[in-house]
């Protein structure tokens, strides 16, 4: 297994960090919905740790939990997901709170618990969300410091619009999958890839100028003769946490231990207008984190 480039987790460090977060579940004294929230928060922190983002101070906020619950409950009453829900017969003040919360939440249906909803939002690669990956980008917002989680039956919500972390963390780009080692329990073969470029370091990408190439790595050699086909290449500049997001999905991606790929994203411009590119390798490894409780 190759050594990680500078600034990326060594495999032992990655394993230790993920297992340390997962182990915090044993110290939880909460029960019921509060425990479910806390366990889902641990899963979100694992994703952020994997992607090199601040996560240790990430905390649930009681009021935001209530907002997320209100958003989930109004979707349950309407029997559908909506960021601008109609009033299903609630008192006006209760309705306005739920409606105001719904437009600031990640929403999901059919996952059964909040931890599985976190995994769904990090996937985010269904036909409706593939062009923007907004749920994922809110989960990986570098300035997030607090959030709220709520579930009403099978409807889940995450209040995700927080930008209170100061100072903002330093980064060049936020990629999922990230550069370096990626456990197979955190990514899937049908997932879209996202690379969110720091707007203070890069200009907004030009969809006509960029090219994406993804090559298998065989026996530590980049196989440039057999690049993977790239589908759904898209630039999204909406502010889902951070704008300047390059989105694509490789065809026939193999997410299995010891499978590696080399990414090359060209046609970018640095903030000063100079041409630049992003290149890194992803090395899929065995699952690291133990199963999270339902």
C-alpha cells in the first residue's frame, strides 16, 4: 500500500481516528431520540474527519434539534418531502416554524433512523440531487459548528445552514471521496464524486474549459490507457455551504479494498487567473469503522 502524500492521513492514523470517534458511542448516557441524534452526529463526524474537515467540536443544538423535528414532522403530516411545505392544518405559529425550518434542512424519507439518513445525504447521487449534491455539501460545510437532527416516523431532517465556525478552516478543496485512503464503508460504486474548490483560491470553474480524467492504478502504476468513462460532469456554483463544486460520476468504478484511482482535474484557474489543476490518488481500503447502532 502506498504512503499518503503530505497532508493526508496515514492508514494507521485514519483507522485510529475513525475508531476513536465510533468508540464515543460507548460513553453516551442518552436514550431514545436523543441517543439516536448523538449516534448520527458521530457518523457525520467520521465523514468530516475522513475529508480532513473540523469535526471534534461539532455539536447538536437543542433549538435546532426542535427545528429539525418540526421540519420532519410537517413532512410526515404531508406524506412527502418539501422544503416549502403547505400547512397541513397546524396552528399558524407552529406552521411558520416548521416551514422556516424545512427550507434550512436536509430532508429524507425511508431510511429508518438518523444515522442511515446521514449516509443517504452523503451519497446524494440520485437523479434529483446528482446535479448539485447539496445535501452532501452541507454535511461537509467547513464552517459548520452546530446542527440539529430530528425524525418523525420515517421522515428525517438535519438543520444544516450553520456557518458559525471561526476562523474558517484552511483548505484548498473539499473532495468526496477525499485524496488518500478511503474505507469502502464510506463510499459506493454508484456515488458521484464532488470537488468543492475554495473560492478564495480558485475562480469559478468554466464547464467548457474543465476536463476530468480518472485512471485505474495497477501495481502502483497509473494505467493511462484505460481511463474510466465520466458521466454527468457538472459545475454547480450555488452556495450549498461552499460554491464552486465540480461534480461527476465515473462509470464502472470499483469500490473494493486495494483498488486505487488517479484523478486529474484540469482547466481550472487560480484566484489570480493563472491556469491550475487538481490531481490526487484515491486508495480504497477495507472497512474501518464498526457498525453504528440503529
